[in-house]
C-alpha cells in the first residue's frame, strides 16, 4: 500500500470523518487560514492517482469525492509496511522492541494475549 504524506493524511482524515464531499466542502473543514481550493484540488487528484479517493460526477463540472479505503485498512497497511521495513517482516520483533523500549509493559502484553484468546 502506498503511504500518505502528512498533508494527504489530513485530507483523508476529513473524508473518513465526514464522508463524501466536494472540494469546497472539504475546504470548510479546515480552520483559518483555510487552504486554497486549487491546492486542495491538486492534493485530491494526487490521492485519486494513489487510489485512496475516487469521485462521481454530480454535473459536467462538479464532482463529489469519496474514500476508496477505510481508515482501518490504511492503518493495517501502514503497520505492515513499518513492520516489513524496520523489523524484517517480523511482528514478534516489533512487539519485542515495544516491550524493550517500555512502550508496552509485560502486563499489558499479557492482557492483550488474554483478550485475543477470548476473541478466538
């Protein structure tokens, strides 16, 4: 899965939160100073090219854009990419690094294991 830049991720967060919308609607979901419509239009086109957004024509020159992937799908893909790149495809190494750096305690890891076992 292709990765998003910070600005692209900001746009996707708005589509995930608010659903399908036109560029001008997207602009209203930004605080002042809002990005220019042309800037957002360019970024949305890039997101379409990357496969994250698609559109439907409302009129000949008016389009509504919508997310093609869910936030959860993006998270899973991003996590997989990090694990593959930094931990040699090993989730065990990734979890071990989190425990060693005290980002997750051994007790939290045990709780997680119990939770997973319950749902299996």
